[in-house]
């Protein structure tokens, strides 16, 4: 499966209550279950007026369909083409 980063503009996102986040989680899980194709919601991050999500599936249209079914904005969608972190440099130096 491919990995995608989704940027969702959601004014007031950083002010969401835990109850609201729980509701978003339930809605997203229901949308994932309804797709009928391999799809994994990996994680989401709240920053300011945005929510950034990491999802895995085979194509970008499935990500957009998840957003439509869940009623979520999908402001920007980008496929991840490489991943790296601190361990990457350590492996290369060894």
C-alpha cells in the first residue's frame, strides 16, 4: 500500500475537546470500514487550525472517498515517496 499525508483545514482544530476528537475518530473508523478495500488510518496530528493525517491505501481517490464519507476536508493530499529520521543517518555512518 502507498502512504499518504492529508492536510485538513479545520478552523479551531487546536481547541477541539476530547469528546469532539472521539467523535472524529469514530466517524473516521466507520468511513474506513465502509470502503471495502485495504485502508489503514495510521495517525493524526493537530496543529493550529489544521489536522494532518497519515493513511495507507492503494490510490489517492480512496483517500478522497474516505474524506467524503466522513465529512472531512481534504485540503491537500500528498503521496509519501520517502521516509527518514535520525536512525537513517546512524545506519549510513556505520
